[in-house]
């Protein structure tokens, strides 16, 4: 397990927003403007597909119109997910909770006696994929992943380990030049 100096946890990890909620903090990766932009773009694509479907009802055979309608409905589902879904992590001492929401539904998964693990894999293009996972006796869930750069994943892993008290294991093959920088720039004296 990863051992080292204490981490400063009053600021969120890079790329994450943090909201205080009593003795817990909520981490979310997407900010409001990014979510809004994604929603606008996805609904614009739905509108274009809707126009294509409407045009196909006037001039194309029924089968073409049915296919265009099915694609439109598929895009509506995607746009709805982009607009009304969210994922966050509730972090507190001894506990990490995954919270997923869509419209009026909410799914939570709590991790009490868990461990954190940073793993790396290489794909067929020789790209390195870094993943931070939380693992307990019931299974694992990926917290975050990055392509070709482990700095943010390692920082987030150490930040979460400091906040939760969970043990952290970093794969020996994770050893970028930025790992040392993350240690020195965030450690307390």
C-alpha cells in the first residue's frame, strides 16, 4: 500500500468540483457550463434528426420513416441522459459513496471497508489507460480514468485515501514524471 506524507485536502483534485455537505464532501467531475453545453448540443442533434424523420414521412417509404423514427427516439434517450443524469462521489472518513441520478431516480453504492487501487493497462495502439478503482468484498467501481497521463489519477487517489482513510495501492507500472510532482506540490510540511 501507498505510504507517504499527508495530503492537503481542503481543495478539490484537479478537474473536480467539491461541495461541502456537513462532515462529507461531494465530488463531481462536470461543471454546470459543461453539462449545459452537452445538453444543448445533444438536443440540437435530436432536432436535426427529428427534421430528417419528418421529411422522410412525406417522401420516403414507410420502412425508411420507421428507421428514422427509431434513430430519433434513440437520440432522444441519449439527450435525456446527457441532460438529466449526474454522477458524484460522497467522501467522508471511512466511507465513499457513489451516487448516480437520472431524472427522479437515484442509485447509491456505499463502500465502507474498501481499498483504493490505481491500475494501468495498455491497448493495441500502445496507449496507456489509468484507472482509479474502489474495491470492497462486494465488488469494484471505477472512480475515474485517464488516457496516457497518470498525474490526475494518482493525485485523486492520494486525495481520496487521505479523506477516507482507505488503503491505497498504486500499480508499480504507474510511475510517471508527474507522480513525483504531485507528491511535492501537495504535501504538507
